[in-house]
């Protein structure tokens, strides 16, 4: 019950709009210069902006399901439910399709992320401290030559033989100044 109260207060992103960083990534994708977005964010803002090639490593608040029968529910179900714990018609708890602390990531998602990172020529790490594991470890599989880190502060990350570029600042501000 405490989880759902917190979740409803803090995780409702239904009325949050994508920012300039999300819009820039859509333009990169449309120009054929972006193969995939790997994100730990659960807000669905990449898809709201129009990105099609998104791998949500920790899931999304935009989908919900019954933990018992797996019936799917809309993004509104949990947020608009008056029940302290939203229940399915089968009696199971309806929960968001997100990975909560100490839960395992969805089946196969790490393998997909590793494959995509191995295939990349350029790796852009944006808006993350790379401190949340196991996802933070997948960047170690990058075999390309160019890494760009865009973050408010530096991160503890280097790749042997990669030509690194660190841009300290807001991802939205940095991307809003770039042209494709």
C-alpha cells in the first residue's frame, strides 16, 4: 500500500512532455544516425517524443499488468484507481511494468543492450552517473572508437582505445545547440 501511494505521487508522468533532448534524438533517428536508445528511464518520454527504436531497460510506467494472470492494463489504471492497492478482476495485484529495487531486469533485456552496444560505432552516454547496476556494466561491451559523455558532472568511465569526449552540462541544453 505504501508503494502505490508513493508511486501515484511521484511516478505519474502522463502529463509530462518530452524535452529538447528527446526531440533531438527523434531527429537523429529519422536521419538514420541513431540505431537505438537504451534507457533506464521509466517515463516513456522517448516514445512520446516520437522515437521508435527504444529499449526500456527498467520498463515503463505506461504499461501495467496483473502479477497473477498477466492481464494488461492501461497507463491510467493504477493512477486513477481509488483502491489503495489496485487489483485485477482475478484478484491479483496490478503493478507497473517497471523493475523495482532488488528485482531482476526483464528476461533478455541485458542481452539486447549488450548486442546493441557491441554493434555501435559511437556510444553517447547522456544524463546518467552510470551508478545503477547491472545496466551500468553494459557500456563495457562497447567495441567502437568514439564515446561521448554528456552529463552535469563527470563519470567514472573510460574505454581502452576509445577517443573520449566529456561535455559537462544538461543533456537538453547540449542537444538543443546541435545540428544534424
